[in-house]
C-alpha cells in the first residue's frame, strides 16, 4: 500500500491520511480507516475530525470505549463539534448510559444548525430517552 507523502494537490500530509481514511470507511474498510485516522492524528494531534472519524471506525469495529475516548477528545479540541456530541451520546445510549447520553444529545441539538441532517434522529433519541428514563 502506498503511503501519502509530502503535499498532494495542496493538501497537508495529515489531511491526506484523513481523506484516505474517509475513502476506506466509505468502502467498509474500518481497520484501514482507523489506521489512516491514527496516522493523521500522529501527524496533527489537534485534528478533531480525525479523532471523531476514528471514533466512528472504532465503534464499528466493536471497541466502544476507544470510540468514546475519540469522541471526547474531538470535543475537547472543538467544543462545538456537533457530530462528536451526537456520536458519543448515541453510543452511550446504546450502552445503557442514558444519564451520560442526554447531555451529549442536548449539546448536539443546541449547537447544530437548523438544517442539520441528524436533527430529527437526535430529537427522537432524546425524547425517547427522557420518556423511558424520567
């Protein structure tokens, strides 16, 4: 496998790994995607999107603790990262951690643009969680 080197079409090296990770994730290659996101993070530890996307890959690989750690780091780096809040909240909810999930989902909804693609899903999750965990 070729490894991105230098700058490709004006893209910084960490972004080259990030972009390749996105392609691998889209093709279902979660181990490859996670490896590329990890490489992007090694080169740029402040790359919030790489942390979030690695969390997605790790979640799909069955490592929820590592995924939550990645989402948390993305939020530390960018406190307005809507998708990281949503992903962490959804994952926590799937693990039965409603008390931790609710603030994440609330934050995602508070920070999201009105036309955010996951708004209806987040609202439904929050509504259902509140109904089942009063």
